[in-house]
């Protein structure tokens, strides 16, 4: 890391759950992090009070209360503009940072041209690489092949998601990386004007990578910088989350597809949206069935204990 370079970590939290405080502690335990700016999007009152208490005791923690859920991209912009570091490390609020990972990302960024972005290796809690940390270019075709699973079975086709590919030993170019752990210089952030706030949730990270590459920058996947992303901790409605994902994908394709792509989108867009919402409905149904099964099993166990006690 260049001498004197400061790293500002930025998080946006909306009803993240208890893992938020584990994430905050992991960031503040890294001496390479100059400050953590946390944008509080309408967390419950008890969480807000606890955040303020932590900030009062920790000068490196800055809490910004927005009073409403303004979206991930806008929240990142608010936090980044309130930060003071030379580098901005954007982190999901359920992400645990390994000490030294931020320094590695800055070292990689130093070797890149202006308007470049560095993404980290995102891990599941079991240590396996998580989906989305390194990705290809997003097109209507790559999205269709990925959503249908055809990319994994058709010969000569490279999947949009690349976590199943061999892990490189050092940084490699990737058309897009995850906003769960993404670093850029302050100059890069300013040249890109931050995230496009038309994306409320999802796809804003793919969009900013696309814009960086179109401006002559490079997007790099840095496998030596590892972060654990717990995931699925928010109490947000899954249907609403997936609806925003569908809207984001449609916006991306409207923005970057050529004339032929725009025509295809007239048909593919609604189909894609229905597929995403259908998947969310299926996930929610499976969760409810599992919960009902667990409740039934608990009642049966209780009834059995009562019968045994009566014998």
C-alpha cells in the first residue's frame, strides 16, 4: 500500500440482523482501515441506539442515519461522499473482512490505470467460493444461458458466474465483480460519479464495472483478498428483493443493449421478470413448507413426551 494511503470502508445497512455488529467489529479490528462509514437505512430503533453507542465509543466509526430505505446504490454514494479516505472499500453489512485483505486490494489498485475497480474473493461461511464474486460480461445471451443452466452443459460456452473455475494465484481481469467487497480510489469514484442510483438493489455493481471498463479502466478480481459473506440475514421481503433485481436487469439491458437487443428485450424482459419472481415464490413456498414441517415435528415430539410422562 502506498505510504500514507487511507482506506475508508463504507457499509449500507437495512434490517441486516445481528451479523451487522460482527461485521462492524471485523472491519474495526483491521488497522489498515482508517474509518468505517455506516449508512443506516431504517434499522429498528434498538439497532440504531446500539449503533450510536458503538460510534460514541469508537472514533473510527461514523454512523449516518437516513431515516428511510433509500436503496443500496444511493446509500453507498452517501457513505462514500461522507468518507475521507484515499480509497473506498464498499462492503455488505453481513461481510466479515480478513485482516490484510483491504491492503492487498489497494496494492492491486495501485498498479492499475485510472477508473479501475478491484473485487475480492467472496466466501460462504463454509469456506467455499460464493456465487457472484467474479463474473463475466452481462448480456441478454449470457443472462439467458446462466439462468437456464445451459452455460454449464453447452460445450465452448463460458458461464457468466465463474466461481466454479480454477482459482487464479493472483489478480486477473473480470468484466464484473461483486459490490459485497469492492474497492476503488476516491478519484475513480468521483470520475464514475459513484453508483447509478436508478438501481435500487442489485445490478448496480455490474453497472459501475461496465462504466469503468467503457472509460478505459480495468476491473480486477483479487483472489488473495478474502471476505466471508454470511448472506440471507436481512428481514427484507424476498419478493421485493427479487422484483428490484428484475428491474435492475431490465434497466441494464435497456442501457447497454444495441438496437437488436432492444427488440429482443421486448419479449425477453417480461419473461425474465416472471422467471425471477417465480423463483422467489418457489423459495418462499419451500421456506414455509419447511417451517410448517418443523412446527409439526415439534408438536409431535411434545405430544410424545406428554404421553411418556403419563405412562
